[in-house]
């Protein structure tokens, strides 16, 4: 699908709308769409996203600023109509072959009213069915702009639900504003929020993030981390059994074992094979991840830190430890920690972590973990954000279906 996104500015210009536009463009391109950004200011930052700079789209374009100066006083300057017609010709040329075009804020703000008017006329000429108006702000609802808005056209374009166009707002509060402002039915306004870029926010290396996506770890609720080598004393079969029981109540739970095989015992290869067989017997083939299958030499310290930032729970079921570095790493990484009740780990974790006997039934451990996670508002918020507000989730659950609905 050929899709254009329109706004006054695009990256590297810094701003909330510019960021949203960029993340949407990246997700659209990743999904295989042919993406073009039409903007007044900006530069290309991805090879698979075209950026076309059209100076007349810019809210700071000198001619537009002069027109706005007059419009803010309630007067329509003589050059207004010619500016609209010039922009209309550009829009016709740029959007003629596009399957969809997403217009950010231009339909609800007065930063470039000739551009708003030109887009409205283009929509009325039979192209509204391809137009998605994405509203972040409404000028008519802001006290800041009270003196700059006046009854009649073109200002009224900013408080109209343009016929035939698909309407999107970024929050329920904005939907309420739009309904009150335009009289549109709430059922005709879709709410699609802004999101967070997990890769950048958690400072994940792009290669690591690709593995995280490939393994489906962003959908884990919770993600358990066992940052140990694959050796028998780490007692990883208990971790697998705990996960199996936990998934009876938390079906999206997953486990990552980060370490390679223990370096000094050939029997560790057989131990890994036994663990893989147990994983398959319990039907956990897609949710118990041994990174030793992908990183034979183990992760770097930087990569380990990345998995700590992503994970929710440290699960350390070792039968013996000399010290217990994962406990102190989990403390720094703010993970909820569940560890075997052995002397070195208790000395480190004291009363701040959750202990269990290595001989305790996995169902009991899983039940305690469930209660701990359910009662933890920090984890609950984190899981909600990962489920709802990552750009990957927003694209999959809301933007992709929206594109299919628009006709």
C-alpha cells in the first residue's frame, strides 16, 4: 500500500507530533508499505521512508506567516486564495496515486490555514475516503488561540468533521472534545494513542532488539529471567516447571535463560538436551528460550544488561552458588527477585527478595509469584504499557486494522 503522512514538520525537528509521525512511518515501512512523508521541514532518516520537503507546508514559510498575521486579526488577505490554489495543485500531484494519506493536526490547528483549506477542498473533490485526519490538538478548544480564531471560513474548517474523512484522536479526552466541538457521533471517532519506542527507551542494541522481536518477548507477561549458564547445579528444570504452573494463571508468561553451556563439563550438552526435551513435553517450545541455542559463546555484558532492562522477574533456582551476582544485578535493574533459599543468596538478598526451597512444589512457587506480581502496581503498569502502548502493539492492534477499514 502507498501511504503518505502529512505535517508541518518532521524529524529532525523535535516535537510530540513529529515523533508520533516518525514512529508511525517506521512501523508502516516495517510492515512493507511504501511510505512517504510530505512536510515543510525535515530530513530523511531511514532508507525505506521517503521524505519530501514542500516549503509551503511549513508553518514558518514566509508567505504563510504573512497570511497568518492577517488571518489572526480576522481578515482574509488578498494572497490567501492564490496560496490555497497553489497548495491544492501540489496536493493533487503528490497524493493522486496514494492509497491512504494520514494528515497530522492540519485539520484541527491554524498554523497553516491555506494548507488546511487546500486539503479540505481536495477531500471534497472525491478523495475524502482515502484521508485519515489524525487530531492531537484542537485550536478552538485552546485558550492560547482564542484571539486568533474567528467565526466563518476558513477558521470554521478547524471545528468541522470533514465529510467522508476518517477521524482519529489520541485520547478519550480528545474524543470528548471533538464530539462537543463538531457534533460528530462518538462512534465515528477512533482513539489511537501515542506510544513508546521500547528499543530506544530501554537503550537496546538494534541486533538485540531484533532477537527480542523474533522470540516474541515483547508480549511476555511477565518475562522471567534466569541469567545463568546451563549447568545442572543451576537447577533449570525447576524454572521450567515453575513457568508451566505460572502460565495456568498468567498464560503470556515466558522464560529466558541467557547463559551458554557451562564451559568445563561435557555433560552440560546432554543437560541442555534434557531441558529442551522437558520444554517440549510441557508444551513450552515457544515460551522457554535458551539463548545458548542462538549465542553459543553467551551474551556480552552490554547484552546482559539489556535483558535485565526488559525482564520483570529474576528467577534463580540454583541448588548451589558461590556468590550470586544475578541478585545484585537484579537489585540494580529493579527486578522482582525469586531465588532458592540458599545461604549465599539470602546473604545478598536479605529480606528484600522472595525465597523458595528447591524441593518445594513448583505450583506453590508459581502461586506466590502470581500473588507478588498481581499486587505490584509497578509491574502492572509496566505490563499494561508493553501490552498497549509500544509502537509495535499500537500498529498491530489499531493502525493496521484502521488502514484496512478505510475505503
